[in-house]
C-alpha cells in the first residue's frame, strides 16, 4: 500500500507561515525553514511585548502625572495619596491625559485635593 501524505494540509500550513512572514527581510520571507523560525520568534516577541506594553504605558502615565504634580509643588506619591484620600476615582491614564492635554482641568483637581 502506498504511503499517503496529506499534501493539502502540509501546503496550507506552509502557506500560512509564509503569509505571516510577509514583509520580513531576505530569506526570512520566502524560505520555509528560515521563515518558520522567524515567525516563531516573532510570535514569542509579540506575546512578551503585549505584557511589556502595559508596563511601559503605566510608567509613561506616572511620569506625566509626576511632571504635572511637580508644577503644583507636589510629588507623584503625595498627589496620588491625596487623590485616594479624597475618593477621586480617576485612573492614571486619565490623569496623565489631563496633565498633558488639559492643564486647567488638572489644576482644578490639584486645587480640590489641596
């Protein structure tokens, strides 16, 4: 009995990987083994960096809030402590946006907590 390979599925699998490798440089985009490794690594980076993106944005928001708070003579930790004590439920993303793009609204918040 002849050996049966599922060429349709194999081809589809390769095609899917090569499609994911579209735009890669050199042989990474069109040679199966190289593309497979490149896509695998890219997926690992994508998974890891989805987590890191959250950390990076939180750090950015904290820097922006800190800069805004220091203009009003407070440190970030003092500002956040007073925000919590006054039951103002604005998250860091919103506070950072206010500090950056709407300084008058941020000033109003600072005046309310002082």
